[in-house]
């Protein structure tokens, strides 16, 4: 049998493919798909008779119907979307600076960004709590330079959560956009300028469409995890910054209502899926 | 020409030019100057936002004061002694490190297998399998954690470090797979053909050409997944039961008080170790990448999208 | 249309006739979905021969080479190496080695280890490996740089290492895929001479793929000119240059002046009519299997350097009236772009110290009939 080197590299037999993929796929099925399937089942049962009981839509009815849930969902969307918008606005200039004008600082700065990912998120939350406290650093600083007369309540507000979410995910947004921008051929931009294109045109025609790919990646890597984040609201959100993830955690731990908890989780999943789909659509439009 | 030189010669030229021209000239240069200042400011602000809080923690950890105080009361390391003396804290650190250390090699193994299966074979349904194997990265971690919780409960498996490890593996190996797949796609096919042409069997090709090429990517993947596992919160929270793990331990402390000097101390310590490890890892990675002719940036920034 | 194949299989025994050719392609075809990349190609390469596959991009030469190496499998036909059927043999078992256009040196191995790769896979004893590697490096004059890494080498140096890495295995046939394509002109010309020298020294058959006809003419013992997957003509550089059988070959090699004509007499002393004029020719290259017939539309080929350009109409012999459109000084000579009867473009090369020509001048061209050649294909 000749070893045909196909476009995907040396092509082995189909049986080898199956052998190679067996363990990853099995792990996936047993420990990922399995629990999710069971969780779906749980979401269709009532809390008191978990596992035994009858199939019911009650959980979803409650979750989608009751206004309390709806307001929490709304709060969550507001917080996360605000954080994402801030992130994109801030990340794009940073990513383009990094991709085009950083020169010898490019790798150290990239390294610094990657470093922020590796730092423990709970430690970061803890630090921000200290900063935003009524007697905290930020207030002391603002008082000291005379901007305010009495301490602002930053902690335990929605704003606090937005700040924390945005600062925690900056690297994850900058890096995909940076990677996408890096694929631009320098000479392409020079050619565009030579033909009379101003910065705005170059931005619109060349850079933003490219950043679009990074945009989708950012949504998946950053936005979706935000919906799972109950640590941030717990530490700095308080009452006002209560998010859907906090509620889910409460349902599971404090209240033991697994049915509602799982139903809520799947609503979160649905929202995530919609957001990903929307972002793909938007980036396609942007590319036109 | 550097900006300084341009400014200098430009300045000389500007002074000798007519007033109108001079105005226009300085407007252009002012714009360049403004951009530079703006960039510097933006970067300074960014650095402050990203690293400021941690520096603050470091400061507080050495500050001899039980309560949150901005003024420096005196240098002390007693909080560090206290922290390291806390058995619960030590246990949580140890457990987190052990779980990360255990799950990393398994994730690398599974992830590499997956990457090879996707990148180097052609079979019907390949797209579907590839997509499925990246699902754990895309699905909200809440669902993964909560799903694990209910399932383990249903099948009467008590929550322990093992349940944590298992779930870390499930979400960790797609991460490795993404990095390694990207590296495999970047691999120069003509090197493969050269190896085959020179008499290497497919096995020898893997061992002598492909694997050495993959070493930087594998190392980067291992570092990423170790860090991910150590810092993991959501999934760990739901599967840890009564065991102690570091991130969850910090969370439980946070629910109690605002300024906990021992927490400051251990946080600073962990952060410091992280920084050191990341820098060492970077230098090692860079050396190995250069040795096999690759660009470090593609390892770092190359991920699912590249 | 397999007629080229038939004739070449007869010719394919090559210059040396009876000895088994090092390599033989027997009616090989390669299809990719509906595209036919290689169409019924037959050829044979002798031992110690420098053989070139020449043609424009997309003509199938690289695909043919890859089939020789074992990276593509023929859709039809057979491949024989040293007389033995090798069509199904995988690349790592074939006695062929490939020199790549992009060098394909293993970046994580030194020059020495790159070259030693083949012998190591063959499990030769260590001293033997070392001896061979040193010898190969010496042949390509890279002894001093044995410990360098590929990233530290220039393009030309990398190419030499690639060559050494292939040669060290003492292959039956060395396959070269446009190896000099990435080098600058001067280096390329130097390497051409180097390669030829090495080939003579080592005595291995080379199959060399290129689109550069000058390169092929300089280095080859025989050339197969390919177009659209078929071998248009197979022959020595002289044969191809002076007696092309098709318009494509005539045009592709050097500059050809193809004058539209009608065949008057076929045979040993062909004769054609151009307009009103009857011209003799020295040779006729018919498409094999299809004899030229009187009355056929053909082309009379005269190479630019064989034309004589003069102001006055010569008294005897065939001459064509022309008008000068461009005069280009080329260093070694002057190129005259002329317009002949019926606005046919004619290019002439005259010595640099020839008469002063200006665009717009009227002149006549004449040539030695023995050096004119009839191509049995219409001029356009």
C-alpha cells in the first residue's frame, strides 16, 4: 500500500483513526455528554422527587414565566453586555497597537497579557474588593485628590461587577483580535495608503473585518463564561449585582431545588448559543 | 528616521519656513505626538488596571496592620508565617497542585490523541467529531459543574478530589487539543515528504520529525492546562465536596471578611510564584521554539482560531 | 492521442539502447477528480543521464516527478525502476530521493544530522554513516558547516545540504523539483554548473523539473517538453532547439520565428510556400503517427540568430521584405523586432556592431535554407 501523502498529511487507515480517537471521544461521551444528558432529564423533574419522577415542564414554566427570574436574567444581560462592549472598545486599540506598532515591546507585552490569564481569578476578585471598598484604595485616592467629598459606594453594585468582569477578561479579548490582525500583510496597508485611503477607511475596510474573526472567538471565550460566573457577583456584586449564575448556585446548594437549577442552566445555555449565533451573523455582515 | 530625529530636523526646517507652512507642519507633528502620548497613557492605564490590584495586595501583605490601612505601619512578614502555618490553607494548596499535576499529563495525552485524530485523518463525520471535542470549552462551565454534581449524586459516587480530577480532565483536554491541532496544521508538509523520501517509515516520521516539532506546542499546552486546572473555580466548586482546594478556599474566606492579612499573604505568594513560573516557562518555550524554527507568538496567540 | 507516447517508447530506450533504463514510465496517467494532470506519458531515463522535465506551470511536470517519488499514485500506467515494477512501492522503500524546491531541511537538526537522516533510517553502522555523510558534504562543499542549523544558512547553502541529504543515500535516480527556483540569477547560474559537475562526478541519473528552458538546455542530456499533461517532444537540447516537432516546443524554447506557410514538398528536402515565395528547408519535424501531406498549413521556423538582415534585396536566394519596428541593444547583440509579410512578427539577432538600424527602416531578411525547419502545425 503506498503511503499517499494527502492534504492532511500522511493518511493512515481508518481503523487507526478510530483507535486514536477512541479515548478522547469516550471520555467526552461518558463524562461530558452523560452528565449533560442527565442534567436535561433532571430539568424536567421536580425537586422533591429527583430521579423518580414524572416528566414535567413545571421547572421551565416557572423559570421562563416568573418575573423574578426574568429580572435577574435582564440584570445579567445588562451587566455582561456592558462589560463586553467596554472590553471590545478597549481591546481593539490595544490589539492593534500590539499587532502593528509595538515593535520590540510586542513580545513582552503579549507575555504580560498572558500572565494576567494565569493569575488566580479569586485572588483578583479579592483584590478588587479591597480596592472598591468604602474605605478602600479607590475611594481614599479620589478623596485625596479632591474629586469627591464622601466615599462612593462602588462595591456591591452592578458597576463593580462590570469592572471586575471587564478587567478579568481583557487578555482573552485582546489576544484573538491581535492574532487576527497579525494576519494582515503590512504591505497591504501601505498599498492602501498609497492609493489614498485614510485611517478611517483602512480601519473599516481592512482591520475591522479581520478583527471580526477575533470577535467571534472573544464571544465564545469570554462572554459565555461570564454567564457562568457566580464568584464575581458573590464577592463584589452583593444584592444589586446578583446574576443568574448566583441564582443557579443558590438553587443547587442552598435550596436543593435541582429541577429549577438545571432548567435555569439550560436557559443560560440557550442564551449562550444565541449570542454565539448572533455574533457570527454580525461578523459576517461586517465582512461585507 | 526616529521620531526624535524627524522632530529635530523638522523643527529646524519648520523654523525657517513661512508661518502658514509652519502651522501646518506643527499640526501634523502634534497629531503624531498626541497619538504617542495617548498610546502611552492607554498602556499605563491598562497596566494599572490589570496589575494594580495585585500590587496592592502585595503591599498590604507586608503592612503591619490587622485592618485595611493605607498608611504604611511597618514592614512585617508575620502574616506570611501565619498563612503558611494554617493547615487548612496548606492542604488546599497541596490538593490543587496535586490535582493539576495529575490531570495535566492525562489532558496532554488525550488532547494530543484527539488532535492527531482530527488533523491527520480524513473520514466521514470528521467535522462533527472535531466540533464535539471542542464542546467542553464552549459550553458554560456552570452546566458542566452542575451536571457533574447531579450525576455523581445519582450514581452514588461521593464528591472528592477524584471527581474534581475527572471533570478537570474532561474540560482540560480540549484545551490541549486546540493548541496541538493548530500546531499540526501549521506543520510544513514538505518536511514529512522529505522524511518519507529518505526512508523513514511512518512511525519513524512521527518520532524523529513530527514529535520534535510538537514539543514547544505540547509544552505550551501543558503549561496552559496546568494553570487552568489550578485556577479553575466553577467546575471545581461543584465537584469538590468537602475537600479543600485553593480557589474554592479563597472563595470561602471571601464570604467572611474584607481584609484578611493571611489571605493577602498567601495570595501574594501564589501570584509571585505564578509570575516566576510564567517567565521561566516563556524562556524555555522560546528556546525550544527557536530550536525547531517556530515563532513563539504563534504558540501563545494561536489557539482555536488560527 | 497517444502517438507521442508510442514514438517515445520506441525512443525511450534512450541513447544507450540495450541497457536497462534506470527509470521508465509506461503510459502513465494521473487524474485529480476531473482534471487530467498527466496524460498518457511514457519515457525512459538512462543510467547516468541528466534528464529534464520542462514546461510551463500546470503542465504536469511536478505531478510526474511526485509520482516518480511515490507521493502520488498513477491512475493508469506503470512505473519501473531498474526494470522492476515500482508503481505501488511507498516512497520510503524506493531507490529514489527528492530534492525539494523549498529545501525542506529538518529545522531542529544540524546539517550533519539532516544529511545523516537517510543512512540512519537504513540502519547502517555508525562509522559507515559518518563516512558517507562526510563524503556527501564534501561533494557539495559544505564540510565546514556541518554543525550549523538550517536557520543559520543562506538559501544556496540550504540547497546544497538538501542535495547532500539526497545523494548520501546513493539513489538509483535523483529527483529535483525546481531546486534553484528560489535563488537569485547569479547564484542560480553558478549552481547549475555545480549541479552538472556533481551529477557527472557521482554518475547518478538526475530527473530535473524546471520551467526555465535555458536552465534545462544548459544542464540536460535529454529534455521532455511537457504541456497540458502530455510530452510534446523528447530529445536532446539540440534536437529540441533545432528540430522542434510542435509549435509549442518551438515557441517555448528560445525565440522562434514561425512563418505561416503551406507545405509543397515533404520528405528529406522539404519545401514550403510563403505567400508567393517558395522556400527550401533543412528538416521537417512531423507529429509522429501523422505524416505531413502536401497542402497542409505549416510553419517555417527560423531562429533569430540565423537571420541576416540587409537593406537591399539580395540577388539570389529567398528573402522577405520587412520593416523594422524595434531596435533593442542586448549587450551581446542587437535584437531587431521586424514586421514581415502579412504583418507577421519576426525577430532577428544581429551582431552588436552591425549597421545602424532605426525603427521604420525597410529591409530584407534572408537565411540559410539548411537551418530552416518545418513545423507541421499552422502558425496560429
